[in-house]
C-alpha cells in the first residue's frame, strides 16, 4: 500500500479504522495520490464501507494500480474478471474533447504553457494564473464566448477540466477577469517569445513585414475607456464606439505583433509608431515594409526613406493620371493569365512605380461603374420629370441631386449637372454625360499603381510581395469570424486590451496548426481540421457489477476514417482513455 509520504501517483485502497462498542472495525476507502506544488497529497475518491475480499474483486483495475503498488490487497491466484450487469451499463458526462485536446497539444508545442508559468509568478492562489490563461486561450479557440459564459456553461461542456486538472467549481468569471489582468502585463514578452519560437519551429523569415489596420466595435458606451471612440468602421457599425488594431504579420501570415489604437485614429497616423515599436523590439535589420494605400502619405514616405527602410506600398487611385502614357503603351510583362505589370522608374531614380493591370479587377470595376451610372441616370430622369410636374425651389432639387450623386459616387464624375431657375420660377435640372471621364474610366479600369524603393527586384516579384497583404486581411477575418474578437463587451481599457491579447494568442495557435497542416500535406486550412476533430467526445462509461460495485472508465470516442487520416497526417495519437490528475498542464 502506498504510504502517506509516497510520491507515487495513482489510486489505491486504504483501510480506515474506528472503534464501536469496544470493537475495532475496518472500513475501506478508494484513495488517490497526486502531486501539488506543496508536495504529494492524498484525497478520498469514494468510501466503500465494510466489503469482503470477494467484493473487492476488480478494484485493482478500477484503481489503475499495478501489483507492485498493493500486492497484499489482491491475491495472485484471484481471477482478473468480474461479473457485470449489462442492463445497467450506461454512459455519462459527454464532453467536447477533440479541439481542447488539440489546442493543448499546440500550446505545449509552442512552449507557451511553460513560458507563462515562468513569467507569471505563482502566489497563494488555488489555481495558477498561467493555467487560467490557458483556459481563456483554449476556450477562445474552441467556442469563443464571454468570461461569464465560460464560467457558467462552456467550461463544463468541454474536457478542458480533465486536460488541465482544474475542477469546474474553481472556474468563475472573477478569476477569469483577474487572469486577464495578470496576462496583459506580459504582452511584449509573449510577443517576443512567440516570434522566436515560431521562427525556430517553422524556419520563418522576417525580411518582409505586412502591416494593416482593422477596427472592432463595442457593445455599450465604454465611457471608462479613452480609446473607445467613433470612427471609420470596417464592420459597418458607425453607431458604435470602437478601437483600431494594427497587426504586423510575416509573408506567410504568421503574427509578429500588434498595437491597439483609439477608434477615431486614421490609418496613416499609425505607421511611424508601429514601425518604431517593431524595430525597438526586434531590431531594425534589413526588412521590407508592405502596406496598402491607406497608410501612404508624403510624411510616411519620408519617414521610411530617412531611416533607410525599404517599402512596397499602394498609391491613391488619382496618381494613375500621371501614368496615362504608360497605360497606353504595349510593353507590359505578363505575370500570369489575366495580370500584367510594368516598371516605371521615377525621374530621380530613388523609387520605382509598378503599374498593374488585372483582367478580373477590370471586369469588376466596369460592372460597378455601369451599375452606378445606371442608377444615377435613372435618378436624374426622375428628378427631371418631377421638375416638369411641380414647381420646386432650386435648393430642394440641389439637395436631392447631392444625395443621388453621393450614394453613387463611383460614377458621379460621368455626369455634369446644374440646377437653374426657369423663367416661371420652376427649378430646372440640366445634365449631360462627360465623354472624357468615360474614356479615362475605360483606360484605367482594372489598373492600380504601387511604389517602392526596392530597385533590384522585377515587377513580378514586387507585385507578389504586395499581394501578400491578403495574408494580413485573412488574419483579421479569422479574428472576427472564427475567434470572434467582436463585439467587445468589456468596458475598461485594461480588460479590452487583455481581451485582444487572448484573441491574438489564440490566432497564434490557429496559425501554428495551419503550418503543421501545410507540412503534413493537408494545405493551409486549419478550420476543416478543427471542424472534424470537434466531433470527438470524452465520455464516462459506467459498468455496474453484480456485487454492487461500479467500474468507471473515462473514454475518448473512436475517430472515424476522416478523423483518423487527419490525425495520422499530423502525427498525433488520440488517447483511448483519460486519467484525471492534478498535474500542472506543462508536466502532463
């Protein structure tokens, strides 16, 4: 029998003695031995009462013991079998297992559990804050929801409690909120650690950095958060306050870092801050910054040039006018079917402009112009007919005209309009189509212009580098759809920043799975893998015996053929049973 000071982990039978009517009686208990930060501990799993030797048949397997642990309780000649009552066989406690188990595996592979355990010092808390942070990340990956919903519903519906060894009664919203606070102060250290860890795991290159900005809105007034402001909403929720998030990713879409800005801050004002932040954290090196046209201004271009930084950026649509002659010429370089590029060196030779012409984009813009032009023309004819029927003031017609053109601004330049007052006092609308605008639209449809001070690359290489901005855009889509970074329910600035950090860490886990899928020949689509594994459950199989004893096994459902193939490609072995322990997650 395991002694009180034993460090062995497992379950065993222990006699408990008490005196009754002057006689000493023995009662049996099933006891579990486990490790804690303060040393080994024992706890009673079940009181079995007075049971005979025959009724203890099968307890060796139920306790998960070996003969070396307790040779005196089970005779070597006793048969290893027990009669069961099949009519009372049942399954209990069906929990989501596949995604939490995979998520915990990825956290271990990243070394994130051990790192958080190091940087977040242990105190007198029952559950380590690093473990609570792991709960937040896993829940964000599995089924994103609020901390209150995690505490009251989600945690009890998943196998995270078995995987991390944290009972459900230890999870409440206040403990989760405090875990957010403890995690946030280590944001910079986490980003630096993950950058180095991801670089070593997947041999990443950080020579090309993609930068983009998005926004996410609040539910509530968020009056205590100075960053919560109304501004340009990418979510089409101009009625809500928001914050802006600037994200830097590598050319493969792996996140490098992010910053949170006020919701009314324009993209162009964030460039200098984000570039200097990344350089201070990771060094200046010889990196190329890739940004879209919303980041471009003369001041930002000068800032990048002065620091000796290289860049590939988009340009405003209006700059195409300066390259009308080049658009008309025929010396284009074919990148692939439907896409052509042309290099146009600047007069001083410091920059290169890259003209790009896309057939798919041309068809899209042409259809858009035609649709808006048709709406405007129909609206103009209605206004014209209304002026003929009723006597309107010119100012009334001018307002209607302004609304019409504003709603269809992409084709507003095609029409030249004027509102005059006729001799009888009626308002009269005069309009005509502008042929020059139509000619320019036909020439420039599908064309856009890039600029760069990387002068030793081909037009094709420059275009391919710029088009990888779609990886940053995809990162925002994953944050908003799969990880549900929006809407933000927190009202305090610190909690909002911590919420975004948890989403960022969950996205790192997401992209880690994507890289593993790519290495395994499964493409770069972790969403399908998560959907398939989400159907794997953890259940308790309860086997009643004829002696009255119940044998309980915590089993993992068997994967189907598709799940088995995915697990095989990812070199993952799904456990058939799970033993609940109180080990720290990074020791399991």
